[in-house]
């Protein structure tokens, strides 16, 4: 060595060792479970993102590895433009766009099928700390939205995390509630398709 650095003290690792890791979402929840246990917190589970001009095939690959199979769509300034899920990427809207434009589905950009940020709803983080999963389920259904974005208390201009109807339907074992959530997603998607067709 060319420099005389002091050797740092070491010790043997023990087996098994604990390690820092993001907490997992509660696998099974019910309507009375605290909403925070079903909340996808970006501080603990950093979301995967994709540029708005990326092609669908690239987004599909990325979405397979993301929490709730959902990607944040961003611009070149790394600002959030919307959300896109595996369901949207494989859904009817890409087919419609492909037919309307006479272009292969693989050439379609993500921003054409995403849920734009201006169509998504937000709630404050402080509201979910005392809420139950049932509050989130009924809000998603009432607003006919597949997502609820959550604003950070300390930095209201920053999205702290989200609730996903798709993710909640997986976590809730009751078929009627899962159908309730599925209906919210389907209504939102049908609304977007009909607006595009009109």
C-alpha cells in the first residue's frame, strides 16, 4: 500500500445475522385492519419507475418486478406523470390504440395507456394513520379509482405512497370485497376507454 491507513477492527459474523430490509406488506388483511398495514409506503418500498416515452414491452418487464405490479411514469425531470399497471399494459386500451393508429402494439408509448396524474386522487398521510382498510376500500369504490395516492405530511408536494385496488383485492380473502375493488378498477378503465373512443 502507498498510504499508511490504520487497520479497522473487525469481528466474525454470526449465523444468522439480522439485516435492514423493507417491511413486507401484511399478506392477509380484513376491513378492520389498520389501513397503514396495507399502505404501499415508498419510503420502505421504493417504487420502480419508467419514462413516459418508453415502449409497452419494456414497461411489462419492469412491472413484473414492482410492488402491486405498478410503475410510476416519469418525465426527464424525474417528476411523476402518472401510473401504469400490468393490467393496463395487457388490457384493451393498448389494443384500441394499436388499431386506431395502425401501429404495432410494441411501438406504443407508456404515456398513452397510463393513468395521468391529473386523473388520480390523493389523500393526506395523516388521514390513513387512524383509518381502517374498510375506509380505503369504500373510498376506492366510491371514487371509481384503482389507486389512492398519499401525500407526505411534512412535504405535501411529495407523494409518500399509495393504495392499490388490485393489491388490496389480493390481500383481502373475502370474495365480495375483492369484487368490490375489482369493480372500482374496471369502472375506471372502462371510463378511460370510452373517453378515448368518443
